[in-house]
C-alpha cells in the first residue's frame, strides 16, 4: 500500500513563460518543504482558471487523477479553502502532471524528492524563475491571478480536514416548508400521482424547478465524516441504487407531501438515466454517490476505492453543476481505507440505523409494518428504488408525520 495519506501539497503560486510553466508548492511530509514543479502551460492555465490571489484562500492539490473519456484528457482537482468553508474544483492536467503525482505518492522520505525530475528545491533555479519575464494573465472570470514569488512564511501542517463544501455551507435553510397534513386521503394522493405518472420524463423533457425546490426543504447538515443517525425529532428517507425508472415517482410523492429525501446513485445508472438525476436535483432533493459499480469496497485497494467514488461524483456534478459530498458504500461495507478516502476528499459517509429490508419483500404492507415497528425519531431509513417502495411510501410518510417528525434532506 502506498504511503501518501499523510502528505499534503499546497499550491502557493503559478508562473508561466513562453516555453515552460512552474508551480511553487509546499509539500508537507515529515517537514514543510517548498518546491518548484515544472508543468505544461496547459496545466498551469487550467489551474489559473480556478485559483484566486486572495491571501485568505488556501489551495490544496489532490493526489487524485483520472482519464476523462468525454474531454479526452486527464483531470485532477484542488480544494479551495476559505476560513471554515471549502470547495472542490476539477481541472484538466497533462500526463506528466499525473505521473509526477504518482511519484510523489510513493516517496518514503523527503530526500526522495531529488529523484523526481520535474521537482526541485534548487535555489539557483528559483532565482532564474524570478528573473524570467512574467506573463500578464487577464482573467475573464471574477478571479484574477496575480501572486508573488517572494518567500512565504511556513505554516504548520494542516491538522483538521474540513468536512463540508462551501456550496452546502452557504445553503439557506431558514425557510422550512411546512409538512403536509398527515390526514391526506388515499384518493387525493392517488389523484395527484396519477396526473404525474401520465407524463413520464423523456430525453426531450425540459426539467424545471418546482415550487417545492424554490423553497427550502427541511434539511439536516451532517457534521461527522461517518453518520448513522440524525437528531431526535427528525427522520431521513434515503433511496439507494438509482437513478431508475422509479426515481420520478418517488420524487413526485415526496413533492406531494412536501418532505425531504436523499438519493444515493450508482455511477453506471447515472450514465443510463441522466435525466432522472437532473429531475431529482431540480426538485431540491439531496444526491449522494453509491459507488460506480455497486461493489464491496473493502475488497479494493485505496486507488480502486477512490475511482469508485470519484467517477460517480464527476458524472453527477457534470449533470447538476453542484458539488456532491455524500457517499454511501454498497452493503454498508467499508474499512479504514474507505474512511481515509472520505477524509482525503472532505466527504461525508452516510450509513443508516433503520432498515425495513424492502429488498427482501415485494409486499408494500410488509415495508410499512417494518417502519412502524421501529424507533423512527432520529433515524436514517434505508430504502431502495422499486415499485413496492413507491406503493409503501405514502403510508410511511403519513405515519412519520403522525409522530410529529420532520422528514428531512441530508446535506
């Protein structure tokens, strides 16, 4: 197993000239070491597009990389941190950059850096860089990149890895929408559902936000890297193994009752049904990943687990243009590598404490009875996208509401 989980790479500055570009980085491993990293101009420009010169921001380069078959290039990401908020931003990079990342992963001690051709702490090379003509980079976006090559004060090794992206942290949760009356009749509910089910989503359907998504669905923000339950008085309905032909009907039922829901999508299904991903997102519900291939991740290496996680994150983020930080391992199977992975990517792993075992029964009554026979306050209920769950869901929601529980999104 490679020993790079304790390494951190902070991006300090980016410099380009006509023939070559350079990153000034700080590698935290055993000690803090400032390095000069030769990169291609294209990689440097990609990084300039997503960084800011504001000194309050920190930029940490990830060791993750993958081949993007759509853009036909390698991609990696950096974590951009401002105070207690952070966001993850992907960028295109060269094959040379990817190889260098891999070499940095494998070093056992700081002295090994000398064996990596593109890295240097040669002071003469630093002086030559300072004297090289600097390229004036005009930014069409709000971030204008202008950093200095002056020496920076060393800071302590980062000890706290942030677990929440800024897009989630800035979400306005103040206007909670009232829950529907638990006395909604079956005929009223069926009428609403019949209207919606007569209009399935197709690839040409224009997906627009509903009134539900325009207001704030009740939400619980998860703090810990690993979560089994939520505060008393709330309950979370979670749906695994989508997106599928059942996704829209589940969303429509949640909309009818004006309650929250969280969906954990499998990467292979995201490729098949991107329109349902867009629909779930447009209605204001939370989306997390459920791996790419629904495998037992504990049997995989760190790098294989990382691919299972990141590939699906990229697929979903490309569709929704929103960050994804929730992850549920298939079968609840995980190990220490999985926890390390979630920490590295500043994610949140969501398990459950209430399992109606809907996958064992095709009878909606059994699913409802199972929920009614358990403690539901503070629970995360595990469900799967199926016809039986669709039929059971209205009764489950009405039961939870009759107990005075707030049915929430997980964020």
